[in-house]
C-alpha cells in the first residue's frame, strides 16, 4: 500500500514563507530599478547648468500593500522646463515627437502642453521616456527570473510538506 499525506498546516506555513520571500525579492528589485532609472534619466538629460539633472530623483514607498518605485523629474524653482526638454517645443518639437502620447495627439501630447506652430522651437530631448521603456523591460525580465528562482526553491524544499509511505 502506498500512502501520501499532506500536512495542511505545514502547507500554509510553507506558502506564507514563499510569499514573504518573494515579496522581499520583488521589493528589493523595485528599489534597485528605481535607483537605476534615476541614474539612467540623469545620464540622458540634456545639460546646460546641471539643474535638470539635479531635479531627477528616485524614491520608493509602501502604499496599501503595494511597494511603489518612482523616478521623477520634479519641476523645481528654475527648472520648470523639464517637460519642454522631454517633449520639445514649437515646430521642431511637433516634428520629432517620439512619445506614444505625442504620436497619438501631436497638438496636445500631455495635458497642458501644446506645440506652437508659429515658432520654430527646439526638438525633444527625451530622458524620462527612454528610461521608462528600459525599466518596463528590465522589471518584466527581473520578475520572470525571480519567479523561476521561487519555483526552483519550491521544488527543492517541497518535501517538507508531504510524506510518501
């Protein structure tokens, strides 16, 4: 006779442990990617005085059981032009708009911003959007790798929750 037994209390304890370890790994990845995003955006930002680079920050926060990472180009005194650098202005900004929102609506890619066709302006020098594209792909790859590690760990340690006689 073959008997397989599964201790439900051990299963719950085991799954809670796996869940906590996974959350810790993902939170760490979010923190690291936020910092990477800050560095990348700073490296892509156009430089005149350095104020735009200085306005780029990263931070993380726990909010309602969500761990959120931010990369922000904050408009601060003397650097309220960050959005114009990102999207460009005038005819040149309108002609080289690369952002999906700009492509879909060239007159108003971001609420409150419009391209003035009576001035030549300057072209977009995106630094946040390329950072977003990179982080989106990196996070997806990192989550996949994390889940693979979790599955390997489960396979290796699952014998703790069942017995075969």
